[in-house]
C-alpha cells in the first residue's frame, strides 16, 4: 500500500493514520509526500519517498490553501506573514 500525502510537518496526523492502517496488517505500507518539512517533526514517522524537502515555511497553491484561499494557484508559493 502506498499512502500519498501533500505536506508532512509535525507527523502527528500521519502517525494516527499510519497506526490505523497498520491495524489491518497490510503486506506493505510506504509513505510518499509532495512536500516534507522535517524541521517541524514532533513524531518520528518514516517517509519513504519525498519529492521536495521544504524549509520551515508556510506554503499555498497547487491545491494547498490558507483559510480556503489560494488553493487554485498554479504553483507553490511561500507565505510571508
């Protein structure tokens, strides 16, 4: 099984999801993320495939939003606030 995630930050949500999936004893379980932010990690989760390692910033665009805005931007942008 391959779990796809958009952004992995603290790892808390992913850890909960992985624990639930592992309770079904899949033959294999791998994690792929578009953006990995390891500096924010609070839970040690294994990310098998990471397309981009991002700096400790907040990003929008390409489906990622801030308060329901900016999701439709064609690229990923760093938000400076």
